[in-house]
């Protein structure tokens, strides 16, 4: 019988390049019992063999989440780390309101979510 305490991580922007690569790194190194990938555009995630294997094992979950809106707790427990890679960059094609709603309001919503799930470790990029 194992005495390992379940620990889970949430990656906002989990379908993006950085988020999905962190998920693969975490799964390869067995750092967390479950990895939650939250993103507004889950269709963009590259479903390579590590991600697919993690989903099949129940170690990776995918959830469509828009950080520009308040984020419900989804009854998550054991969240020890939150990574926020969800962002709109200063690339052509984005309006100033999109940039500020995603990057500033989104960061506020992620920290509010962290409070709801009682996680005091948030990495913001």
C-alpha cells in the first residue's frame, strides 16, 4: 500500500506549445498524480503519444476554460501548482481589449481560481 499523497497541477494554456511541453515533461518524470490542461482552444493541442497515453491512463484531463471569465473550482482538490501560460501576445490581429482582457483580467481570474482551490503556488508567464 502506498502512502503517496495525490498532487495535481493545472496548466492554463495547456494546449499551447509551452503548456503541452510542460505536460509531457511532468508525465515523463511522474511529478504529479494528475495533470489538468485548461485551454480555450483544446483543438490545437498536439496529441502525441505521451499526451494520449496520459489521457488514457487518467493522468491527464482536458477542459475547455476561458480565463477571461470567472473560473469555477470544478470540485478540484489536491492542486499543488498552477501554471498560467494562457495569453494573447502583441502580434498583429489582436485588438487592445483582447490583449488586456486575456492577460490582465485572465491573470486576476486565475489567481481567484487559485484561492478557490486553495493553491498558493502560481507560476505566471
